[in-house]
């Protein structure tokens, strides 16, 4: 049935695979996907470990409804400690990998230690193999996928892979799928590379037994009918259906023409090398600005006469970042660490928050669209893509759709209150992990210079200018206290017990 998938503990150093059933109580506490992934990472990752060291842990998770009609646009949850921020990195990678993983018999993969030589993992129908990847190490993403299919003699496989940037531990290296989706701006590709993992591959033919298939089909027909004619909507250049702001107001301050040209021109190259396009674009523009201001001299860059319009020089610098050559090695460390080598004054031209590459649109919820937090967490735990959720017009403040789908597919019964408690519990685990890694409220704050730049997001310039750093810190602190996310309130044994995660208390104190 849909609940009989397993969890595989993969020890790369000893080449040992331990497979266990997933306790039913975990389903009741976390559902699956992101929630269970956060629990497993907190349970098995050593506190304050080196993100690129053997002690870091990778958790790959499928949502509770991945592989069913409830999740036609599925999501794979991948978690580890980020080498860019030294905090929790959780990404939701769109595509069918999680569905294939469930059809192969697994809901979660917990990957520990480091392989002695390059490997790729092959998951198929209840088995996990650690296979030699020496012949594909060094290849770009497309060649990697082709060579893996040739090695397995199967075309119909799902693949999570990295490019040369991940192998060379570029701190914003990404993970890419065979469906051309990618994620991991916080360096998940580098974590794969640090463990000598070139790819994780799935092929499954094991059926998921659905509890009430007739009801699932009836519900599916209903939601598909809701998107009929959706392509007739007016999509004018000034309107965004996903953001409560005008794109025309944002583009001039974020995605300038030069940035757009750079992003589109080199998008394919950057992806093939296994890096985040927006991250590389921002870092290149940061470097151009430093050259123009005289902070970096052209003769220091290994590329003569480097300028924005020099295609050859830009391409070479992209390769240098991916392969960590010359000045590219400095930029591959990420902006915060690079600034430590270039000079702190260089940060005036780059405004990282928690050392992340800034976004073109500052969403109210960091790194995501402005969705209700509880709804977003439940979607991630179920393995339902937020895109599908938007297209099917689910009410984000009403969990009746989730209650029905969980019941029809698995037979588990939840109330609205129980799902909201699960969402709160899962967010608390992520927050606890970051507190454990010594995150404080101050690490959330923008550098002082960012307050000189009005963002024009539903605020007038005068309103924005009235918020100084001291006021901003107080606002964030008040928010944490109201949500009970502050260290004083959250980091207590009694709170762990109340959240039904008392077994994490000993790990948190290590």
C-alpha cells in the first residue's frame, strides 16, 4: 500500500545499506517529505559539522502522496547543512524523481560519510546499489545522464546529478534532474560532490496500493476541471499571477537589462556546469562592479580586459568559477567568503542575507512565494508541487483538500487542527536545527548598507527610509518571540516534549 515504503541508510564509507520500515508514528507526526527529512537530518547530522566534511548528512525524501494522482507535479525534498550559509539547506526539486523513488520502494534515503572514489547510487525495486562513477566524473550534466543510462542499459530512469561545479565544491553548485529542473542555490551540489556522489538514480515498477481508488479518480477529475480554460487568462507584461506586486515595479531595480542578457545568454552553459544561473549572474555583476570601481584590477583576474560586453571573457570566467581556476576560485567560495579575501569594502556592492545570493524579488517568505506558511509546509510534506497547488486553486487556508487526499490514498485520517500542528512541529524542527548550529537573530539581518536601497515592494520610499537597522532588528525579534521561535523559548526540553520530538533533545544538546 502507499504506506509500505522504506527508509534506506546508506553508509558510503563502509558501502553498507540498511533498510528499515518507516514507523507509522512518523507519518502521524511529520507525514513525510520535508517534515520527515528535517527530523532525520536533525537526528543523524553531528552538530556544527563541516558542511563539506564527511560528517554532514544528506536526506532525500519523497512526500506522502508522491507517485499518486494527488501529486501530478511532484517534489523531491533534499536536506543537508549548507556550505554557503552553514545553516539548514532544504530544497524542493520539482519533477518525477520522488515518484520514481516511491515506485522503487523508498520514501527516504539517509546518506552518510564519504565514498573513497566517485560513485552514483542506483535505487530500484527495494534495492540500493553503490556503483562506480569514475568514467562519468568530470562530465557535464547532459553527458552524465547519457552515460548513466548507457551503463544501466535503461533509458527510463530518473536522475539527480551534479556537474563539474559540484565536484569542485563550488559553494552555490546545484542539483539537476533529467527533466531539466534544478535547485540548490545554497550549495547542495557541493555537498554531493564532497561525498563523491555524482548522481542518484531511480527506476521503480512497484505499485502503490491506493486505499480508495474510485474516490481518488473522482477528486482528480474535479480538480482537473478547475484548470480548464486556464490558458485563456490575460497574461499582460505588467501582471504577475503569483506575486502581489507589479513586475514592472520590480524589474528596474532587480533584473536590469544587462543582467537579463547575461542570464539568458549563458543559462545553458551555467546549468550544464551545475551552477545556479541567478547566483552566477549576480556574482559576475558584482565582479564587474568591483573592476569598474578599481577594487579589483583587471590584471588580477586571469582574463585580460574583462568587461560586461566581452563574451569570450565572460564564458572563461564562468568556466573558471566551475573549475576553481584563477580568480574563479575566489568567487566559487560565495560572496561573503570572497569578500574576506577581496576586502570588506567590496560588500558594499553585494548585499547577501545569511550569505545567500540575493533574490530579484524579495518575497515576504524567504526563498518562496508569499504563501501561507502552514500550507507550504503541508504541501512539501505531501510532495505536491506548489505550482500544481496554484493551478488547481486549492484554498490555502483550508486543509479539507489535503485531508481528503490523504484519506483516499493512504487511509490515514487527520483533522485540520492536526495538520496545522504537524506544520508547526516541522517548522520548529528546522528552527531548532539552525539554533543548534549557533544561528542567532542577528544572522538574519541585512547589512547596514542594504537600508540605503529602497526595494519599492508595496512601500513608499519614505516608509522604507524610516526603517533603520535597529528598528528592523526589533521587528524581527518581536516576530520570533510571537511565533516562539526565539532560542530562549524554543530550546527547552519541555518544548521538545510538547512538540512530540523529545528524542531530538539529546542530539540537540551534543
